[in-house]
């Protein structure tokens, strides 16, 4: 079950079996000028398992969640029935379109990880790739540009994300919190704590509100790179200064190189309107020098998620993943208020990642908490924090919504009206597809 069955260049799709990874498919599709965006997991993960579970790609802004790129499935139910979805449900029609006759059954199986049967084949959309047949080791793909932007306030940053989303120029757009910078920098748990103490000293250095101060900061940044032995360069190296929040924008010229010039002009106008500052490109090289890694290709061949484990040994997402962009500052406040009750988790590194999806129609808002998984007290505390966050959300009339139901289920148990409805519906679906409870026999979901 590890074959790429077919790549259709004209209609831009591929048919894969379960053990085909993103890396394996990319290696073939990039030769043909096509691309299936990698998830934020390592590119060695299976395409089918990743999409059925969630599939958060680094191309969220333009292409949405990876499951949006799923055209059709071949599914074996626990009763031995073969279900084909989309146009492949009719043998003579072909396998090219997600919709089939009658209701589309594809949605039934998303999120049903190990519950309703086994997927043996998936047809996925491919998208234009601009980077050539091979991905460079430490540089951007051809016809691609990235911008790193800072804003004095989260509200101004959200305003910039709204405007950039509406402009429809970005492949990736998102606010990355300071603590994420550590993932690229450390090799051990012990080193992460040392790096963190240095990094957080610079969190307010990068976002002066005054235009005059911003001008001199940009000038100093440029000069510091021109003169590697300058006082400012030595200061950066000593403190490991890094912005508290980075707004990262990636644009790709999928049709013409003029797209990049147009996109850059739009970005500069929006950043100016929202009181932000684009970090000069030498600064990116400086950050890479401080951290020991280039910050570019993480977005095209992700290697970042295993590094999450290096921070404290374990992590758990405590968050309301899908919500309107405008709601994210309120949610961030709830996170902060809740975490202040738990001194074991310093609140200065608890910032969420805020990533517009589908050109800003909603946002992925992820709050990760890092903990020592060998510490029983921290394990108990993590569970309690999750319940406190969800309770605080409901008190503030925020209804948590999560694509990853396994992450959220433990916390939904503490909200009876949601849990009851969700359970009844899931049990009805389970009864239709798996009446003998062959899949996960000891659990209802």
C-alpha cells in the first residue's frame, strides 16, 4: 500500500495509497511543476493519514487545510463494503471531481481516525510549483519571496492580516510567537531553557511605536550586518534578541514574476497603514546566524514539529483552533488569564500562532503548552488547564471549535450539552457503518 498509482499533469491530481508520504509525492510532482503543500508535520508523514486527521499545511492562506485538496476516497468499511466517493463512485465517469451523485460521503470519514474503517486510496489535488525539480537545502524556491514583519500591538497585526488576506497575494500568512523561534535553535531540552532566557530579553526591542525610532532601528539593523564586528552585532549575538511576534508573509509567482513585484508593493502599503515594520533582509540572515538555521525552507519541507519536543520534552495544544481573526486577541487574553494561575508555566512564552485560512475566512489559532511528560504533577496540571481554558471560553461566550476532535474531546466532556449531542450523533453514524463495533471495540469514539 505504498504506491503512487497515477499523477495526472493535465488535470493536476495524484492517486496515492496510504503509505505514500508527502516527501515521496513531492519528489515526483516537483519534476512536473506541481506541488502538494507539506503539512506542519514532518514531510515523512503519510498523505492519507494526515489529511484524514487534519492536515494543517504551511500554505493555509491560499489553499486551506490539506483536506481541501482531497478529491476522493476509496474506503473499506468494517462490514467489508467498498465505498468510493466523488466522481469515482461511477466507474465510467473517472476520478477527477470531489462531488458525486447524491450526498458526498467524503466528509463522513474525515476525523474518523480508526473508527469507521480503512482508507486504501485517495485522489489529491496538485497545485502549481514554481521552485524547479529539486528543493534547495537552505534557500527559497525560485520565484518566491518571504517578508518578516513586526507590529507594536496584536490588534495592528490582526488588521494587517485581514488586509493581506483580502489582497489574496500570500501563499502563507501568519503570526508566529517568540517561543517558536526556539525550535529551530536548540538541540536539547537543557539548551532550550538557556536560549529562552536570552531570547525573551529582546521582545520589546523590535516594535517601537515611534516612526523615528523605527527608522533608526532599521538603519542600525542594516549597519550591523554591513559591519559584522559592530557593537550592535555583538549585542545581538549575546542576547539572542528576537521579536515577540513575527508576522510572516510568503508570496509565490505562480503565473508571472510580476506577481512578486505587485505582491511586494501591496505588502509595503499594508504594513505602512498598520504601523508595522518590515525587517530588512540582512536581519533575516542575522537571525539565521544567531539561531544556527535558515528560516526559509521550513515552509516548503517542514522539519519543525519534531523540534517542539525539545523545548520541555512534551507539548499539548490547548486552543480554539478555528475562529474569526477578530476574536483571537480575546482568546489570547483568556489563555493569559488562565495560565497566570499556574506558575509552573511562565506566561511570557505563551503566545498563540495566528494563521489566516482560505484567504482570511477564518483563522487557525493554536496555543501550545510545553511540559515535562515524565512529571506526573505537570501531566495532571495540563489536563486541568485545558478544562479551565474551555470553561473560561464558554463564560466569555466563545464556543470552542476544533477540527481535531481527539484533542478536544477530554475537555468537551466537561461541557455536557456539547458532549451529549456529539456522542449521540457519532453513535448513530457508527451504528450504520460499524454495527458490530469492530473498529475501536472498547470505545464509543
